[in-house]
């Protein structure tokens, strides 16, 4: 009985297999999840069902194997189902998966200690939640209480999440507009523009919130000196600097944190994606003692979360931090990143003007195309060649590559040849179409 269940595609006793299984699952998305999303995924070349994954490889219900060069937008930094993370979560699962919420929790205590040790400057206390957007919500609330001010300055093209507060500081009108009025007092400035930031931050500003590389904005790294200037501007006005490292944190950019490239210390840092070791969801908001005193000094329950800091998530987080250190993933991200950048730039030369820029840091790399359709066709073509990539939410001309940091040099080469073939094919296809139209 148990052996036959492991052989079928479904862990839920669903009896269909292969194409029929895939169609049945997609049909349920159409009926019960999100019909538009189902169309979008099928159109994008992802009309299959994920079944299992390990390392950098994802297997689907039709038996296809994909090299995961999207890496869950930064979730799978230690790879899929890293044995050490899985084992840590198993151990915790067999004892106490969720907190009874009355006694102290070892995993939470140890993870908070590690985060204090690893994060820069005087970042010391951690509030745990379950996602990136929750980590940002907590940061915004802390900044208001700590400064007694209500205004925020954020960057155009930024992405900080989709709950009401985080959305209010997310720099893309398309996602904000339908939900207005949002949290008031937020102004947006062009990213990487020091003068604009200096002009926007006043004695009313509670905090400036920035990414160290804009992820959804199109993989746009902070220019040298920008974050340091932001730090100075905040200090001058008595505003706090929140750095959102939900995507860039924990080795992704070839440094443990994106701010480490500049030696900048934020007042509040947010983490999520990679912190759960690709096994559990978790969010973390880390801040300095004075900020903690302001928010929790009088009322330690002023901000709470039922599931935040649960033993399973913290066990995964502890194991993930160990793996990142033991396997030297920060250094490896830097090295594989160089290889990937160099390979992509070679394809850019071959592609004439169709690829306008290749940019990024570590294993957070963006390829900007002149035309959105070419980017889309390239993603599709890569999928057909067994490599997963995606575009950035706020800039569909940009393909993002964010493989697990454990990716090997050979896997990078495989992805590069898939990218090259897919991009050149897409470019010639669209050139052909244009000629037919003329
Ligand atoms: C993904 C992301 C978020 C939101 O995280 P969720 O877990 O999707 O809520 C916030 N900030 C940044 C920089 C992100 O990349």
C-alpha cells in the first residue's frame, strides 16, 4: 500500500497520471484558484505540474526535468530540499511543530542570536513573521513608533510586498492604484538618484525604505555610494533607514547582505525568502536596541504574529544559515555570478541590439531586452530547453536569473546555452515577423 502511493504522481491519492493528471490539476486552477493565472502559466510554457525537486532540479508530472534558474525568486538559495534543512525540520516536526505560545522556544532564541551575530552594525533584535510582506509591515510600524513620525520615502520601481502597508511603499502604480487609499504620507523618488532622495527626506520622514538591488524593478543594483548617501541623508534628518533584503539577503548578491558591499548599516533590515532554507516560509525584521525599546518597551505585545517564529520555520532558518556558511555559498554566488554574467554578455554581443543590458551582482542577474515580446519568447524557449527563468514583475522586458547558490559551473553552462539558443531564436523569429508585416 505505502509503496504504491510513493510510485504515483500524487501524494494525495489522486489516481490520474501523466497528461490526464496535468489537465485535471490545471482544470481545478481554472475552477477554484485563478483562471487568468492558469492561462498565463500555460501561455508562458509552464503547463505542467511540479512533483518533486532536489538541488537545482525540478521534476514535473510529465517526467520533464528543469534546471531551476529562477530559484523561487530567491527562496531556494541552498537549493531545493537541502538534506540538512529537511533533516532539521523533520527533527522539529517529530517533537513540536508549532509553538504552544506560552513557553519559550529554543529554535527562535537560537535563530535570533545568529541573525544578531551575522547582520551588520548594531542590529540585534528580531521579530519573526511568515513572509516578506509581513517583515516589511513590521518595519514600517516600528519606524513610525520609534520616530513618532508618519511619512515614508521609497523608490520608484521598488517592490516591498502586497499587503496594505508594504504595498503603500511599493513603487509601482499598477499594483497600488486599485487599492487606494493606502497608507498616507509616502513619497517616491527615482532609485539611484541621491539628489532626489536628499530633497524628499525631511524632518517629518519616519524612514526611507530601499532595496540594495531592485528585484522586481528589473534587477537594478544600487550605484556605488547610493546606499551610503541614503544613510547620511537619513542621519541628517533623524529618519531611519530600512533596507529590504528579503530577496538580496543571505548570500544572493555575493555578499552575505546586499548592504555589505557598501559597508552600510541600516536601522532596520527585513529578511524572508532564503531564510526558510527553501523548506519553510519565514520573515524576519531585525532592528537596533533603541528601536526595540520604543516599540516593545511599554507593551511587549504591541506587534505579534500567531505563526511568526514557529519552531519549524526557525529550525529551517538555523539549518539554512549553517549551510550557507559550511558550503561557502556567499563566495560561490560571487564566482558563479561572474561566470553567468560573462556568458550572458557574450550572448548580448551576438544578439546585436536586441539585448540592451546585462546587469546584476552575484546570482541576482537581469537581462534587459529591447522588446518585451522577445523576453517573453526567450523565457518560453528556455523552458522548452529545460531551464526555468522569469521576467521581473515591474519590468517585463527584463529576464531574471536567480539560481540556487549551490549551482555548479556545468549547470551555469547548460543554462547559458539554453539562454543563447532561446534568445537568438526569439530574435530571429520576431525579425521574421516584422519583415512579413512590412
Ligand atoms: C518578495 C519580496 C517581498 C515580499 O515578500 P512576500 O513573501 O512575497 O510577501 C518584499 N520585498 C522584497 C524585496 C521582495 O523581493
